[in-house]
C-alpha cells in the first residue's frame, strides 16, 4: 500500500440492486474503490430479487451477496424455506443469510410471521455455516429471546446489522458471540447513547456498513448513501475506540473476515 492509497475497509451491508444505486452503479463502485472500500456485501431482501443481486456480485471482484426475506416484506412474500436458503448458500459469492429479523416499528401487525421467518433464517445459518444478518427495530425483547433460543439449538455466526437498538439486546448479542455493525446512524450528532453502546463493546466484534442507499452519515445526511461513505462512519468509530483510522479499518476488516469466512481477504 502506497502512502496515497487509502486503507482497505469493508462495507458489510449495502443494497446495490436498489434503483437509487442501480442507475449509476459503475460510478458508485468506482467511488467506493477510490475511497478504499475494497469489498462490499450487497443484500437481497426478497428472493425474487435474487437474479439481479447475484448478477451484481458475479460481475464485480470484491462484491459478495447475502439472501433472505426482510422482516418488513415477510407478509407480502412467499414464506422462504430452509431448503430455499441452503440452495442459494451454495453459490460461491453468497456469504450470508438474510437480512432477516423483526421490525415492529412499521410492521408490528405481521409480528408472528416475522418470528416464524426469523427462525427459518436461523436454521439456515446453522446448517449452511454462513452468518445470519439481523435487522431489529422496536423488537428488542422478542429478538433477544428468539436469538438465544435458536443459538441454543446449535451455534451460528451473526451480525446485528445497522445496530440501533438498546443496551440489553447488544449485551445478549455479544454474549452469544455475535457482532454489532455501525451504520451512519452511529455518526449522527444525537446518537450519543448508541455510540456509548458501541464503545462498551469489544473492538474485535465491530463491523461497519452503509446500508446504502439509506442512512448516509454526516456530511451527507439526508442525501443518497453509497458504499464510499463507509469511511465517514468508520472515522467516527475510530475516534470512539481511540484508534487511528487505518488501524480501525484493519481491525474491522479482520472482524469481517472472521465472520464472513467465504469473503475473507
């Protein structure tokens, strides 16, 4: 690495197939590379979108994908089976299961079917050996209970993506050996309580992500997010742990490799 080459870092969660990014995807990827974002995981949130997501990963070095049914879509999509997910998991560039989880903020009325779907995704993670990617919003108690129950049936790796829940769920997740992922929310000025949760976690259990096209960190807040902006969230993370940026980028990349073994550098 030359002195003018930025440190390599991973965007562990983005949505490159979403229309906001698909319109100029080559430029989005080029800007990410220029910023040092050498690897990205693009997330399939509905299995009917799998062909587009898979095609993006197949077309680009350093881009991988994960597949599942997003909890906010569960009520409107066919219920995925463990076997469905295990078939997708055999693809060389499929590195994770999900995102799955619980969202009671917008879709509480489908809570039971979300829980059923979550347990299916847990089983697929357990059987495939691929890590589970969890979306959790306003569902801390049920999430902690279900993840604990499912993990007790047999261990699996997991990342709490875009972590913005409470201290207790973070503790349960960390106790299970899971990872917490920092998104742009952790860089928002009013996110002091959330930053404190991250700061209390072991640095070897932290990932960074954009969730692009959503949740752009300052100075891009309110605009379209893209993988290049991983750097801005990671700079906040580095400060939080008292590290320089290059060291934080190295540690979070090693964390990513440990969890997402199929995408390991």
